[in-house]
């Protein structure tokens, strides 16, 4: 083998070795040949010819991106700071490469502006109570706007709502007043139920006077059990009425 052929073989082997690329399972390579996209390769071992080919790696895993705290003025003119987290992934590697310069930065900026616009249309009570609905609305808007970039927004979650100090005090007083209202309602309902039971008991005693005597004897028994001291307890006239009736009958017969 001549030295020229040997040199060519060495050069070709070196070019072949430098052209080999390994892409992981979650990576894809967008190949540009002389500036034009020719396709997507990977995962595994691929060949990228030097000089004429350029490869752009794209990660297909889900990205959890923090949206910095945004100053938001709600519909009822309350100034709050809200931050969120956006979960998205690349569905089309070619679009994510050629349609937008930096899809992560672009999605972050879009998330900030969308967060301010959507929360600005809601009141403070809706922001605190209907968080799932607001998250769904944010996800729907971001997913629609990032679809031309080959991005799929899977989930948007608002993490923290920072209220002004004076608003926290107002909400604290409101919550305390609400707890007092519920306690008074519960107490009133208990008093009403107790009064109903007492009225029912009074009706039963009025219909059956013997029940009052039995209750009287039960009370005496309880006092005797709980207290060791001498107790003077007045005897109601109803207990003596049967004896008086018996004496009157005997006098009448005599």
C-alpha cells in the first residue's frame, strides 16, 4: 500500500470517528446540512459529517420551570405577588429549534405575562378559592400559544400568593368574625333544641302526673348518692294527694 493511500485511509478513519455522535434516549438531534434541516436523528449512534452538517441537541424530558413572583392587581384593586411553576416538554424537535430562538426563555416570558393578565381579571376571593380553575385557564392559554413552537404545556400551578400586611390583618379579622358567627349559631341551635326537649317533657308530665313523682324520687336518690350531708328537701303536695283522697273516701263512707 502506497503512502498516499495509507494517508487517505487514516484521514477517512479520523473523519469517520469525529463524525460519530451518541444521543441518549431522551435526546434528539436536529441535523442541518448546509443550513437546511434534513431531519431528526436519534436516539443511539448517529453520523454527523463535519463541515457540511451541524447538529442541534433537543431534550424531550419534562421541564419544571419557575415563574418569578409577579406583581398583580386583582379585579377588586388588591395588589398581590404571585409565583407559579410551569411543566412543559418538547413534542416537535424541529419546531422547537427553528420556530423560536430559545424555547425555555420564550416560555418563561410568556408564562409571566399570561400570569399577570389572567390573575388581573380575577378578584382576590376567586384567586384564593378557585385556584384549580385558574390553573386550568393558565395551562390552556400557554398550551395554545406555545403549540406553534412544538411545546406541550402539561400543567401550571400557582405556588404562593403574597398578600399585603394590611390585607392579612383584614382577612384575619374577617375569619375571626366568621368563627364567632358560627359559634353563636351553633349555641342558639343547641338552646333551641334543648327548649324543644323541655317542652316535650312538660307535655308528657302534664298528661301523666305520676311521671313527676317518679322524677322526684329519682332526684332524691341522686342527691343521697352524691352527698353525705343531711339534705332538707321539700315534699311536693302531689305526693300526698293519693293519701288525702283515700282519707276523704274513708270519712265519706263513715
